[in-house]
C-alpha cells in the first residue's frame, strides 16, 4: 500500500502531467519529408510510392541547387517601370535557377495522442507557390500567394494513425521580377491544442498609454469556449512577473484587459527591450491553454513638420530594403543566415528594414524585435494591373483582403513593425480605379490594426499628385525621384515624405573602373559595375543625393536604400547580358561581404564607432603613372592622403558641394605601387585614426575567418567562413581569383559557398569555387552531434588553411 504522502505526490505529478498534455503543443515539421519535382496524378494518395523521391529537410528551396540556365524564365519584355519602350530578351531576371514547374512534398504525420477535446492546426509560413494541402488524399486547404502565412484546421481529416500529408506547389513562368525561390521554403507547424483555447493569432497587444513611470498595456484575447478564466501575466526580460490580470468577463468571444506596467522599459533599436505576455486559460482548475507572446512597449507617431518619432524622439529611418533570398541558401529561411545579415547591418548603423515587396518571415521579425530594427512590412508588388504576365494581379481581386488580414494578424505584436505597406510601384498608380484600390487596401489595414500607418512605394509621383492617390496615404513613400521631393511635399497634405526606396546605385565588390565618372546605366564588357560608387540607374541616383535630402529637409523622414544585400535575379544594368544572374544593387554582395558603399553608409549611420575606409585596392600592375582616384569614406571631417610617404594633400568635407559633402576624394592620384595611407583628423584638427593599403605581392596563403567559431549542434546552425588570400608578407591579395576546394570533416557538413560574383555560374552547393576579388564565403553547417568541425581549404597552388569550429548543444 502507498502511504498518503506518496499518493499525494503521485496525484500531484499526474495532474501536472495531464495539465501539460492538455496544453498547446507546437511542433515544427522539419524532418522526414519526401520531395519530387514534376506532375504526379496521384501523389496526394496515402498509398503513393514516394520511396524514390528525395529525402529533404524543410525549409527547402528546390531550385537553389541549380544549374543556372540562360533559358529558364527568359522574359522578352519591355520593363515599362524602368522606362523601357521596346521589348528585349531578359535573361537572369529571376535568377536563371530552375524554380518553374510543379513540385510535391509528402510526409507521414507523427502526432502526439490527440484526444476528442483537441484540435489540430497546420500552419504554413510561406510556400512557393500556390500550395494545395492534402491530408490522407483529401484536399484540406490552399493558398495562392507564396509569401503569406496561413493555417488550416485539419482535426476532422485526421485518422487515429498513419496520416499522410501531401503538399502540391506550382510556380508559373513569368510570375516574378526577382528570384522567388521554390518549395516549402519556410517553416510548417503543427499545433495541437484544446478546443477550449485561445484562437490562433488571437492575442492582440497594444500599448495605448506610455507615460513616465507607467504604461497601459491593452490585451485583447479571442477564445473559443464558455465559462473560462483568463490570466495574463506580464514578465520582464529576466522572466520576473511585473504585472498580472485575471478576467472571467468576455465580450462575445473576446476578453479585453488593460494592465498597468510600472516603470516600463521602452523598446527601441538602441535598446530592444522585450516583455513576455503569458496567457493562461483555465476551465475550473484545469489549465486549457498557455500562449507566450513577446512584445515591446513603445510609441510611434508621424506628424507634419515634425516627422517620425519613436518614444517621443524624432528620428529618421536609416533603412535598407531586402528581398527574401539568402544568397547561396536561396529562399530557404535559416535563422543563422538572417542573424548574420542583421549583425552586418547593425554594424553599418542601419536601424530599419523594408521587406520588399512581400510578407517577411516570422523568424526575421523575431530577430528584428530582439536585435533592434524597425520594420516596414510590405505586402504586394502588384495589385490588379500586371507587371509580369503571371504575377499577383491574377489573384488580387479574390485574395488581397485575406492576404492583408493574415499579414497583420500573424505579426501585429512585433514591436519592430512601425508601418505597413500595401504596395510597391503598382501600375495602379495611374487611373481612378487605382485610387479606389489604394483606399480599400489602406482601410483593411486600419481595420485590422488601428495603431500603425500605411504607405505605398510610389514611383509615378506626378500621377499620384494629381489623382489623389498620394494624398490619401498615411505615409507618402517616394521611390527615388529626389528631384520631385519638394514638389510632392507641397502637393501632399501629410507634411512629410518617406524615401521608401533610394539610391539603386550599382557596384561589384572589389572591382574598379577607369576613368572614374558619374554615369547612368553604365555597362562594361565583363558585366561588372564599378565600386567607386558613381554608377546608378536611369530612374535612380547616387547615395549622396539622398543624403542631401535627409540632412537638409526636416520633412524627409528617412530612407530605405535599395538594397542592403545583393539578391538573386534582377541583374540591372545587365538584364540583357548572360551570364549576369544576380543584382548589383547591394551595399553588401550576395555572400554578405561588404562592398565599399557599406562604409559610406556606415560613416553616416554608425554613431558609436568611427569609420575610416580607403578605396580602391592598390594592385594595379598596368596602371603605373595613370590617374587612379582615391576615395575615403569616413565619419571624420577631414583627412590627409599619403602615397609612399608623400602627402597628396588634405581634403575636407564641403557642405556646399554635393560631390564633396560626404566623400573625401583625391581625383588625380597617379598610381605607383607601394603604400597608400590616410590619416583622419578630429574636430580639433589632430590626427585621430589612420588606414593603409599596401600593394600585395603574389598570392601565397589562404586565410580563413569564421564569423562564429562556436555554433549550435542542432543540424541547422551555420558558421560563415570568409576565405581570403595573403602574400608572403601578410598583405591581402585583392585580385586573387584561384579555384579553391573545401573539405568539411567532423560533426559538420559543407553547406554552400558564394563569392559574390553576379556573373558566376558555379553551383552554390558544390565544394569548389573561384575567388572573386580575392574572397569568398563558405557556409559550414552543424549536425545534431556536438563536437569539432574542421574546414580545410586548398587549391590554386596556395598554402592551404584549416579552421576549427565547435558545435555545442544549446
Ligand atoms: C524599383 C523597384 C525595385 C527594384 C528597383 C531597382 O523601382 O521597386 O523592386 O526593381 O527599382 O532599381
């Protein structure tokens, strides 16, 4: 016989166990997927033989393995928004990777025991594209837009065992203006919860009052079930409870609680403080559901003559636009890769991201909350009028509203999001119907989220000034068109303008062209653009032109530069030139390596660390005696340049000249090999910092620099190892182009490689690649086994190198 004490302990343990079972269980379906490209009449059927299909891990992008092919999605078209009037053959517009066609994913669902009082939801964070979801042979759900999140209640289609999930995807040709990726490229979740519980995306947290000393946190909770009790606890970032509220009264199916948080710590990019709301649903004494939601306490306002304020402080957006691909990983989301992008942007001083031109991944938003980036979350690149033959216009009338609803409902609690965008350069900017659509969409956003304003990235500024399109928006966003800022600001009634897209300056990392001249749509035989940062598009401008606007016009509320990183597809100015297959717009290249322009933005944006950067490189074998301009991007006001010890003079930033206001330039330097040195002066004119570049000798040795040498043993984490080459004296060889090979051993895998060359047709997934401008990046992935991982790199007659990465259980 058990003693009473033992019985008590046992029953306590059992009740904790059953309470645990009753609660929500969220499983990410990463493993055990089978995949095949192609058309199969019966692939949805449970008994279908998929044993010959590829075994894959989701997130998965079926097209990133390549090969690149000029014929894929070749578009013979005139890109009218780029001012083209005659159709030409566009190769590489969508990345020249095999994303078109049908694909199937299948998986046996291993479910925890589901009781008769439970519900099972399947949530897909984005699937490219037109996902059709089948359970045990029957279609249970579908969505058209490949970028959006949606969930389906699959409870009634489930059998007690042997459930088979099948997802069909279809990518049409000419459906995109950039590389969209292909497949289940984001996470798929299974959510098992009680019927009596909080609805999916049912919690809305806002902070309507933020005062010195306290904040009012409003929590609206949608629930299913009657006679419930809801407890909402607010925890600070250390997990300590700072406020709690219990309610039994509901307004229909919704609870509405106002919770006072004393001495709130505010969220900002500089101090991204996060609270957690723990919502617990009780039925009597039984816990039915627990949901944890991270949120921030902050205020935003957009006002005429004052601009944008965060927590009462006026500031301008130092933002970048990002497409969703992660270079050599394609569209498949990866937290380590997203975090690395944000780490690079943070160092640049960037404080905002625009998810051009579609819904961001949940992981990217989580990271922006945590790391401190404000977010402009966009929805569409097309409304009812087409940009590409099979673009979103096909679905606009039927789907736009539900797409916005899901965008807002899934993301409304992220403090990082400070505005929504209903569109980018939509051709509907012309005509009365377009004005109606702009109003309709904005009102859907307002209905779903009354706390954040809405913008549209407008390029047809004159048309939108006349039609009322621009006037009705909460935030008039101008894409480029700096010459129209003044006029637009006078015409529009908001009293401020956002540079929703700026610069579109093009460059190739480490490539410099002579003579150095400002030029539009400049092309060269090698299909590269110059890193002197003087080349841009017919519709765009140099970064310096944006800086003038940002600095001199208080009513300009900031900018989002096109783009933070190079992306796959849209190889302007080489849209017609094969083998160009990725963009030249990035401040950093496709491998994430900073181009020179990174330092130009850093010199303005990073207020905590100084910047002093010299360009070009100093290895010009055939240019001795030739004019080789030298630029310095720096946060200091003036600097002196020395070549082989001889002063070439002092340059000072000149407010009156747009060319010399942000860059220090020595235009008539005659090249001599040796040492180029710059000494920067502080405000008192005293030397404060120096930088030098030395002409390198023959490439001699490989050098490996991991971004992180300790990673998680979770089978997904990545170390990004930069590979460079030095001469015998340790000088970086900036033009090295040797073919290298990579070997990973121990508890890790070779994942991918990228050199940032927009014309390279080498596979990202084969362990060999040529250096581009002396560098490339190898991605090493952990396994689930902790331990040592070794990366060896050799080739090109160079002294080989090895680095060790440790993978640990988190
Ligand atoms: C903009 C457009 C972007 C990209 C960019 C290139 O007009 O919104 O998606 O195409 O031009 O400069």
